[in-house]
C-alpha cells in the first residue's frame, strides 16, 4: 500500500501582536494513484488553539494546556505544523479505512425474491 500524505490547508489565525494563536489544518491521505482499483483518499482536519483552557462551573480556570508557542506566521515550518497534528492516530484510522473499503470490503447482499416463508 503506497500511502502519501500532505498538508493541503494551513490557515493561521493571527492576533494583534502578529503572532499565530490558532491553526486550521487539513492533511490529505491517498492510497496508490487516482484511477487505480485500489485508490482511496481521505482528508483529516483539525483546528488547534495555542492554548486549551478548561473552566469549572463558576468560570474559574481549572487547567491550561499550551499546544504551541506564539510566533509569527512566517516562522512556522512544515515540520512545526505536522508536529501539531495527531498523525499516528490518522495513520491508523486511514489504514483501517483502506482495509474496510479496499482490502476487505463488506460482502454485497442481494435480495432473494424467490424466498417463501416456511409453513
């Protein structure tokens, strides 16, 4: 299975200090080449905030998770963006999709109109 994957969308959200504080990313996976009998593709997407903040019922901060350091959009590399994505999870999901759609597709059922209810 020749799988290729590439980021096809990377939209930075830039704050008033000209630093990226959120990314909207998409990565496309392809199995083999378009037109091949075993071709399959799927696009995964994720929006990543610079920080994820959890609040309690009273509005108090319970937890702050920093996902990346604020920096100018021109300072980001492809490797930086890929590091934000759950690629190992997506690899497993894509392999499972290929298996269920291409390698081991479900058996097709057809109606048997000649069936009679036993007496």
